[in-house]
């Protein structure tokens, strides 16, 4: 809106709800978030970590998205062609599980519906929740380019996924094989290693005695999963273990089943651990599988895909795996096979999605051969051509995982997802992998879909049009920064890096900003079971989006967890109200003032020059801190400038010239007030977009929206160290007088006499020039300034840098109390002198510290010593 279109008076209080709805609609309808309108500008790109279409966004999303919005809004204002690309993830297993739960409530299973009808139900779910997510993005005020929104199962991304699969298959980097995988018996699908969560459980270690076939003795093994013994095909010992060397090659009779199995020698066995003998179950343990491959052992699967024992389990067929364990252990104890059961605390894998105990399971699946891909990523990172992790320590975490990565199981026994582009010819037995769907009488398509993270791994380049060389891909890739939680560094970050290197020969982003988790006020992880989750929409409803955004972004430190406290949101809301009230005051004094009237290149007063200096410092610091992803420190700098310098000091000082008779001074202060408030709204806008737009539209301004207003820049011409020195003297003096009044309970409404003894001519000049400020803010009935001022007998005293202050308070002062107060101040000053003396006496500090720092410390010590001596003198006078 132009300068004259929003000139209605600002309401007494800020109403977040009406402002948020009004301005978000205005921004979206105006296409202000759309990239590509600045063809000559340098691009700046962020792709949103796509939320799953499984439900509502949580407070962790609010943190993640707010940090990205701060960056993109700042860069857009700095003149970049800024693209923040939105999108959602189909989230295979998570979404399918949700839809199946919903169907179960109606007494229906996916198998009752069939694949096509079930997928229609999931697409309906996706449509509903994608709309919900968009509505939540709007509530949070996210400046997303909706014209480029993507979905991991849309046509373009499906094309990219198939292209990647085919190319990797053609290079031999995707293969189909039989291996031990992580199996989720509840979801009945394979899982990758990083989809397994390990929980420490109190279990048992069962010691089993297996008889030798010749009856000459037995050999003892131990297991935490006794039901898997039904699939044992050998017992292994170390080849150099003298206890068992004579038994290598002998046969054992497997209890219950009666199967004869060999004793084999393999270096996998640790002879010092336990009995030194290990049961080998190739179909139900990854290490046993490797041993079995080396020794050509049979692979016997003893349970089905639901975790129910099959025919190979003999008398236990039909029992759930855990029921089988109970019954089997009971039987083995009765037979004298189970000779010892020990309590045993161990890590047990659980499905990240269903929560079921994961079963190591022999299965034919599709895999990505990771070693060549990982090697390229490692080489790039170690040569300095990799991504920049913020904080840096996460680079070590990333490298540690990728250096030890195993082949990635990418097939999932689900219906919702990217179906694997492989066809089996039942007539010839051939396998075909194709970019295009294949037809034929004997052709049967693979039923499995790809791991969700397979498509997510392509997100930074597939969303911009790859494999086609689109204009967007050429302009906006690689992206500038990925903002994400440290908890998915393996799931997603590492996989994006190695796929981007393989298919674009570039890193997908320059920086990776890792933020922590949002925890509750006690530091507990938020969860449904604890009932301590925070709904960001409820926070917005109660406090407004700006308060939530400011609290959650400025309360975060890169890589560190954040505690969510409602009192902090209240503080942020109070901060927003402070900005609102200051702006209302300004506008009441800017009646008829337009953007064209703003002119700060005129004679300015001390306070005017000081606030411009402080604004300039704030612009410099905020810009530097945002570029360094130091959002917490940015918040502190903004808060201190706005609350303290602007609202508590400058606005109060401005009232003298605004209400005075000097027209030139009044116009100058109006200009400064309008200029500073305009720049302040721009600085706060990335954090608090709604209130800053609402205020800015009321202020004298040019342009349609603050979202496209130029970011303030540091101006050397605004430096005013002399004004800073003046204001520091005045502010310290005013604070001291107010503190004295408070101590003796003299209200500001009661006028007092004030005598000021300046330290020198310069200080006297400053004080005389600002006499009106002193009278106004110290509440004086009589003011005397002069180097010849003598301390009255009965007075309160304050020593500030550059002056001594005396308040004759006849009848109001208790001399004993005043001496006690001065002695307390003396103690503090003596402590400060000793602290600085000790610091300067430290040879290590003096040797290492820059000369400037040492000079500053010496100046501090001299200042403290001077104040100490004056306080001592005043105590002596009072005691006199």
C-alpha cells in the first residue's frame, strides 16, 4: 500500500488475529513471495524440508520453518532473487499406517479394498492433510513461493525418482539380493538401518546346552532370542580356541527339532566372550548370515512376515514369536537344555513407525550399493569441497556415519509410494528395469515401493525440474542452506549429499544449519505418551504468530535443544506491544508527515544523533548475526535496542523537541523518529512479519509492502561517538538520580534540588547544553551546574563518570543511612578495582590480549578508582 492508503489511526492495542489474516492474504494475492521477478539479481534458495502428509505440524516444525523464513525474508529485502520452495512428503510407511488405522476402525483392511482402491483412499488423505499443512504455513506467516510447490509423488518428482533408479541400476549400484534386513512384523515391511530405534530393555540371556551327536558331551551357547534356535544350522568356535579344536567338524543334534548341525571354525567368534561357542542362525541374524555365506550353511526361516512361527518351527508353528519364546524356554528347561537364565539389559531395535520389535529377517530386497557413493561424498568433504556444517561438530557426526555405512535396503512391502520400476518375465525368468511402464502377457511388475527417503534424497534438485535442465534448476541450484534438525542427519542430509554428487556433480547446498529439538519446560522430549506436546496453532491463537516466532527463533542456538516456556512467549508478546505503543506515540506526533518529508541531513540534537548511531550499530550487528545463523544473539541485540534505547530513552527525550517551540528541532526529531521506526520495522520484520507490516503501513513510507522494502545498511555517516559520550553521561546521571529517589522513597512527582559538579570543562559544556533534559528527567525544582559546586552537608550523593551529583534532601535524608549506602557502593567499587588490577597483573592475559583490550581495562580501573576516591571523600565529609 502507498504512503497515503493506510492512514487510519492505529488502534490502542494490537490485534494479532485480524492483522495476520489481512496481511497474509495481501502478500499471497500480491505474489510478493514469488521468485523470478528480479532476473538480474543474485539467487538465494532454500528448499523446505517437506513435512509428512500424516497430520498436523508440531512445534518442532514451527522452529524449523521460522528459521528458514527469517533467512528468506532477510535475503529478499537485501535484493536477492529469493526462492523458498514449499512441498510435502508422501511419507510411505507413516501415511499408509495412518490410513490403515482409519480403515481398521471401520472394520476394513487394505487387502479388502485392493491396491488401486486403497491408494485412492490415501490420495484423499493426502489432499486433506496437504490443505491443512498449507493453512498452518499461512498461520505461521511463512513467505513460501506457492507457485513452485511440490509433492514427492507428483509427476515431475516421480520422473526424477525413476531416472535415478534406472541410472543406478545400469551402473550396478542398485541390485536385488537376499540379505538379512530389518523387518517390521506389524507393518510387514523391510526397514533401513536408520528407521530402527534402539531402546534399552530388561531382558534375559538364555544359556543352552546342545548335545554332541556321538553322545560324548555337549557344547553351551547363549542367546537373547531363544526362538531363533529353531533355525540354527551350525555352532561356531574360533579356529584357535584349543578348548574346541578337537570338536571342529563334529555334529550336534539340535534340541526339539532333532536336526543335525556341524561345529564350524570361524574368526568371527570372540573366544574370550562367554563360552566361546556361538549358535549360528543365518536367516535371523546379520552376522550369522555372513558366517553362513562363508560356510555355505542352509538358511532356515522359522517365522512368517507377521512374526508368527512357521512350519520350520515344528511343534511351535502358529505361535507368535514371543509366545513361542515362553513355551520353548519352559520346554528346554524341562529337557535340561536351558541350564541358566540371567537378567540381561540390552538394546532392542524397534520400528520407528509402528513401534514393533524389529526382527532381523532373511528376505529378497532391493539395495543401493553405498560404498562408491559414500567414497565420493567423503572425498569431497575432506578436500574442502563439501558442505559447511553449522555447528561444525556435526561434520564429524556425518563423516562417521557415511564412512561406516552399509548397503541401503530401499524396497518396502507397502502400496503407498514410488513403485519399483522393475518387471519380471514369467516366461523367461528375466528381470527388466525401465524408465517407462512395460506391457506384455508374461510381464509382472514388482509389488514393492521405494523407501520414502529415496525420493526425499533427491529433493533439492528434483524439485527444480531435474532431470530436465530447466531454467529454475540452472538459476536456483545448488541451494544456499538446508535448515533441519540434527536428528535426521543420517536419514536425509547424508543421502541428499551423495545423490546430488552422483547426479549433479555438485553439493546440494552450501551450508547445513542443524538446530536442536524443542523440549518441554523441564527439558523432557515432547511425546503423545507424556502429554507434553505443544500445538503451534494454539500458541498462535493465544499470543499471536509474531510472539511465537520471536520466542522460538531467538531462544534457539545452533545445534542445541530449546526448552519451550510459555512465559517466554508472553515476554515476546509484551515486546510486540512495546513496539506497537512506541509506534502509536510516534504517529500521534507525525500528523501530515510523509516519506518525502523525512530528512536526517539537517542539524540534529544530541539524542537524535545518538539514536541514529545506535540504529546504525544495530543494523551492522543484526546483519552479521543473521548471516552467521546466530538468531538468539540477533534477538538480544534487537530487544535491547528497541526496548531500551528506542522506547525507554529516545522516545522520552524526543518529547522535549516534539512539544517545544523550536520548529526546526521539531521537524528534525520527526524525521529521525520516522526514519528510525521505519528501519526498526524492517529489522524486526523477518522475525515478526505481521506487526512490522501493520506498523510500517501506518508510518510514512514508500512501496507496497515491507516484505520488499530494502534491508537497512550500515552508514558510516551516521557514526556519532561524541553524541554517544554525551548520552551516556546523561543516562548514567538520570539513572543515578532515579535510583536515589527510589532508595529514599521520593516520587518523581516531588521536585528536588540538584547540584552537579562536572569533572571538567567538556562535561560542563555537555550538561549546560542538555540542561532541559536534566530538569525534565531528574524532576528538579532547582538545578545548579558548575565546577565550583560544593557538597551540601545533608545530601544524597551519586558519583558518575564525569560528574558528582548532590541532592539536598533536608528532612528526608537519614545521614546514617546515606553513609551505609555509600559504604555499600564503596565495597562494590573496591571489588571492581581489585578485579581489574588482578586481571592486569596476570602475565598470561597481558601477553595474549590485544593492546586495545588492555587499554580498555586500564581505563576501567582508573574510572573505578576515581569513583572509589570520591565516595571515600564523601563518606568522610558526612562523618565530619
